C-alpha cells in the first residue's frame, strides 16, 4: 500500500471552502430556517469535516484564518437556534435600560428577552455535595475546595451585563459567590503563572490571563438574581468573567490550572479569540 500522501495547503483549502459553502447553502435553505434545531446537525457535520482538514494546512496563519471562518459559521448556527429569543419582545422594547442607555450594548450585540441556555454537550447532574474545585499547576500548594469551603470565604454579589459571542446580550445579571482571587490565594500561585486553563464538565475549557482572573468582579458563583444558580446555567458552581464574552464564563467548573504561557481552550482552538473582550469585538482570532 502506498504511503498516504500529505495533502498540500491548496488542496486542503479548496476542500474546506467547498465544505463551508455546502454548509452555508444547507443552513440558508428555507426549511432549515424554520427548524434551526433540526437543521443544525447536518450542517455541523460538514463544518466538523472542514475542521478536520485544518491539520492539513501547514501555514499557521492560513490555518488560523480558516479556523476562524469555521468558528464564525458555528456561531451563525447558534444564532439561528436562538433567533426567536433574540427578537426584542414587547417587554424588552419597553425596558428602560435599552431605551435610556444604548451605550451598554457592545458593538454587534442585541438584547435578548429571555436567558438563553448555551453549551456543548448535555447538562451534567452534579450534587452540590459532590462539587470539587481543583486549583493546580503553577501553585505552591495544590488546593481542592468543596462548596462549603468556598462559602466560608468572603461572599460578594455583583450585577453585570452578559454578552455572548453569538450576539445576544442580557443586562443586569446579579451573581453571588466568591472572588476567584481569594481562591487563587489559597493555592498560593507562583510568579511564573501568567495564564490559567479553566475547565468545566463535561469536556469544556477556556484560557484566561491571571490578571483577569484576579479582577474584583471575576467570581465563582452559585446564585443568580438571588436564587440558586439553575443547573442548565452552570449550577451548582460556575465561573463568571463579566468583562469577557460569555464563552469564558465556564459552567460546571472543576479545575483552574495555572500555566506559564497562553494555551487555547475549547473554543479558542476552534478559532475564537484568546482574550474575548466584547467592547473590542474580539470574537475571532483573526480580529486581533
Ligand atoms: N462547561 C461549559 N461552560 C460553558 C459553555 C459550555 O459549552 N460548557 N458555553 C459557554 C458559552 S458559549 C456561553 S454564551 C455561556 C452561556 O451561559 P448560559 O447558558 O448560562 O446563558 O456559557 C459558557 N460556559
Ligand atoms: Mo456563547
């Protein structure tokens, strides 16, 4: 059997283009728009295939820009599924904040009426008594805390707006929990730690710089708007990083790993931006 031939960049690129075009056509088909949930799977299969071909592109910049294109298409799919929620409802149109203070809506974002639920995979069922958060990597004392230990730290509530990269914004979320900073201090983070990989169930992760994790409003949270955080929104424990797009706010968080360089997480590997500041519209890597 002949050794498999390494496809050159041009071949991989044209195949990716063809797959993305087919995915676009499928997504835009009339029946698909009427039932976006059902339409998602076959489109996603094409985009997954296209993503698989990325490895065949040897030039790093070219590979990244195609990864960003594919990520954009995946985010379009999410947007289709959320379209009904993104139509400003009568109450939202009347909400004083949207009328009086449009400056609260970052570029390219729209207010959402409800509280969309968005994640990869299925909602894990975690008993509050089973929650463990591991702080590890570049720390002097690897630390494992349960919910009880977290609740023993100084508790705080912050009210912040939430911006998802799929373009919905939900104003005035009040989050109650503890500052990530206080948990990092328990583990005694080494000076060499510049970034962290934060992981959540079932198999999710994101990268953040340590400075951001130490911000006043960066919390490990168990309550939203005064109630226990609903399971589908990350309960019993989630990270919330208000100054970044929503994908950085890891639901069902179980590990903070301190590292000495920036390592991309789940979405960042698929073309999302390493920082993700909604005010600078850092959606995709190419928009550095
Ligand atoms: N564990 C986990 N956390 C996650 C995600 C995920 O797929 N898995 N998705 C992120 C994305 S893209 C967004 S916009 C928010 C959505 O939070 P919500 O469902 O509470 O609105 O969760 C983030 N946290
Ligand atoms: Mo998101």
